[in-house]
């Protein structure tokens, strides 16, 4: 039977399709990964549920509590948005590293998260931004933190009757500085290892870290926060020894896989290098900009 | 099957295709516009690059049904009355091709770049073409042709 394309114009219509057909009605956002999966016969949904015409899934709003981003917002929208630039520049930095120009023109933040492919660029950045997602069904709307969202290799918390509608990023603490560093054979590839950090200075001790957040991608079945490494450094002065120690712990938390791009051992070693570099980049950004927004 | 109406190179064209057909197939198989090349079909090589609403997309990862009502430009839409446009002419002048298979995609990516940014730096040209691979001769001639086109202002 020929695959059907359904193009709802409202969230209600789209959610009805999901309620009725569940996993057989697969939402298509930008299609930049999904259509490759179809071509390679890795998926075979009966219905493609095109989210393009649903107005409320578009647009980015800056609010007093943070930034709210519609699921269909493209990587290009993110990297060229002045609101992203001023409120959450780390997200713009990560969006600029996704795939190639053509992919950034069509690929979306919601699609990127729901696809959950190891080595995707947005998840590490959104993890250290403490982002959460809004998941909607006909019956309910729930908010899920990103740490709970990624469930397994290409698996997420999205239920068969749900659609991811928005990504919410809380306002950053004063003086917070972030950096995302991606290691890939060619820049348009998925990351062999991707590391995002967010450095929040200690309000009372100028040279100490109030909070260090570390998000890792491409080095485990799911992107994750290196919680042990973070805990080891909070409240301490970030000198060279401390940075080296943090990087060691972060690498020990990874569960990398071997694939044709890199061995597990290489990925683990690269985490150590990238964590050090990302912290250095965030510190440099803090020094250059003085105190202000991340 | 679905009947689609696509606005290609300024013409409104009817095409019959599967509901979930790709733009690449609608252009090549449906409309016979074979200037758009079929390459990797996985959005890596950029041989199938066209403009959709003025921006570069890989037509192998675009649903044709989504393109109704949007302006599509393929490589066939660059020349006028059999005359190559400035960018095409400069590709020839700078030897920006060898086998030519990547050229339509390169031209479309460069066209999109110059629309968004008429005076790109070399670094910006490289980013603008990061979705397009050439496996023959490298990129020097291509970058030179684009730089020359930006300088010409045409």
C-alpha cells in the first residue's frame, strides 16, 4: 500500500491523527533525517504526518522566564535570531555546527531532538541550558526535562499519541558563559564527540566556579550530563589540575560505541581533550566579555 | 498518487507523483528536468541542490508536496534565452568543473549564497558550499568563480 501524506493545519488535527494511528502516523518536521531513514528502509510508517502547516509550532518567543522555541524552528532561524544571540548564544553556536547549509535551512530543533541520533549537535548544548520540552497529546500537555527526554539509542520520551510542540530554555544565571565544541572528520558530519559546557561563576568567590554543567553527545547511547564531573568541581577554583580532573571524570562517565568513524577508546580520549577545550573557551569568553549575559 | 502543481523556474507545472514523492524525483522523473543530479540520496553530496523559496535545499530530502505554492529554481532556470548567466560563465572561465556532475548543485548553492550575502568572504563561501561535494578537481576554481561573481556585482 502506498504511504499516505497527511498535512494537518492545526495541532488538534495532528494530535487526532496521533491518537488514532499512534506510531503508524510518524510526524515529519524538517525531514532532513527522516527522509534518509525512509530511503534506507530503516522505517516504514503508513502515514507521514507533516507538521509544516501548523502555525503554533513555529516562532521563538523571548519571555521574562526564558526563551520558548516552537518545534518547527529551523537551525537557520536559531543561528540567525537576535533573541538567541542575546539570551542563549550557546544554542546559536551549536545550531551553526549542524550538518550543512541546506540541512540548516530545513532541519528543525524539534526534529533534531525527536530523532535522537548519537552525535547530534543541539542536545549537548540544550542539556547544559537546562532545557525542557513540551509534549502534547489530545488529553494532556506535559513538560519533560531534557535529561529525562532521551531514553535510548534513537529513543525518546515521546509517546505514540504525543507530539513535541516546544522547547523551553530558562533564563541563564548572571555571568554564565557557555561553549560547544564538536569533533568530526568533516564539519558537516555528526559529532564523533560533542561537548557543551556552561560555566556559572561563584557570586561570592570571584575565581571559583558556582556551577559547571557538562553535556556530552556522541559518546553514549544517549546525550547526557556528566553529573559526577560536575559535582567534583562546583565551588572550587578551576585551575589546570581541576580542569584535567574534571575531564578525566567526564570521560569515565561515557559509554562510547565503536563505529566506522571512531573506536570507543578514541571517543573516550577525545572527551578528555574536548572538555578541557570547552572549559577554556567558556573561560575565555567570560574574560573577554566581563560580566553580563552568557 | 497525488497531482501537484509546482512553480518551477517561473512556470506553473503539473506533475503526478506518489503522495510522499521527493522533490528530486518530481523534478527529474516527473518533469524531465534532469539538470538536478541524483547523487548520494542521503543529503551528503549536494548534487541535487535546488532553490526553494530562494534558499538552497537538497531536493533528495524534501517532500514534493511541501513545495506547492513555493518558488522552485533549478539549474535550468539560471540561463536566459540560451545564454549562460554571469555565475555560469565564470565557472567556465575559472575551470570550476571537471566531470561536471556536482556543477548544477554548486551553481545553485552559490546562487543561494550570493542572494543571502552578495559580498561573501572566502570563509563565508566555504560555509555556503559546505553541503556540496566535488570529487574531481577540488574547490579552488569554484571559490574563485564565486568570488569573481561577487566582485562583478551581476
